[in-house]
């Protein structure tokens, strides 16, 4: 089955790939900011969001293949690609496999290693709690860690609601996919037109992960958003969008 996709605007293609327990609906501020000048595209990954009925892969390369199949179905040639969190792992995989298709690469709140050191909790703990507590409780709990202000954050309720849509098996498989993925050997093959965006209070991807990306990708730029956590694009959308627009206008 084909991935559901949100699409708006016209111009050069700009593709957003969400992360674990995410969905295309999380990019509303970015659609509003960029669809006037870009062809903005955001698929739902299999097993999540509007694609919760689709089987969820247990390998990052399989997620990457599903996104590329969606892009090819839309008839897109070259494009700029942004990935958040687990989506950042997926877009690293895409960029390494299809460098000739990538005009620019944005790695946001992510790193080169799926088994994330210093994550707010080990992935194995997340897997055990998912099995014991179910998707809804997991969605509520983990979504809160993505915001500096936790459940009090303005963006928490919609983010939580998107996360709750995940299929239980897909949620488990995606944790396996992250745990087993290591993209460090491919960093020097990623496009030189690359910007890394990171909230300085991110509890999922700490500074060592971000530093590895920044130093491992030749020519990569780094933008740090102060006072923001893992969902910086929702916590500080104006600053996030300004940093993204600056990158887009200079590639």
C-alpha cells in the first residue's frame, strides 16, 4: 500500500520525514511557512499517523525505501530532505543511497547512531514499558520528554494525539530498527549541503550525537536553538523556520 502524504505549495520540493511516534500532521507550522514558495511534502511513515494501518518495518533501510517509493510515485526528481529524530536516521540512509537526488540535507534532533547514548531512557526500557503499558500510555509519556515544559507545553496535546495513533507492533518494530542502526560509516558520503539543527535541551539526542554529525559530515553547518528540546520546530517555530529558510536560500 502507498504511504499517505500531505502536500501543498509549488516550487522546489521540500520533503519532511517525521520521527518515532510522529506523523505528517506535526509539520503544520512548516507547511504554513514554506508552502508559499516550495512544494512541501510530508509522508506518514508506515505504522504511524495516517499510515497506522500499514506494517511497520524493523529496519531503518526499509523505512528509507518506503519514503523513496513515495517520492518516486509523486514524480519528484531532486529534492531537499529534512528528517527529525528517527526520521533523521531514515534521511541519512536515503542521502547515502541516493546522493544524486539530494539538493540539501537537514538533520534535525538526530544523530548517526540508533542506540542513543544518554537517551532519556534506554531503548530496551522503552520496549519493555511499551509492552507493559501499551501505545497510549507510551505516547503520553514519551511525548512529554520532547518539550522543555513537558505536558504543560502548548505543542504537547497535538503531539501526544499523533503519537497515540501508532500501531503497537509498528511502535515496537521501530524501536528495534533504531536500536540496530548505525550510520557512522556513511557520514563522509553524505551531501556537503547539510545543516544540523538541534535544541540545546534535547533529552533524546544529546550533544555527543550532534557533535558526531557535525564533525563527521564534511562542510556541515550547525544551528543550535536555545531553550528548546526535541520538538524545537513546535516550541520555537519562528526561529526554527528562519534557520531552515536561511539554509534553503543558500543551497
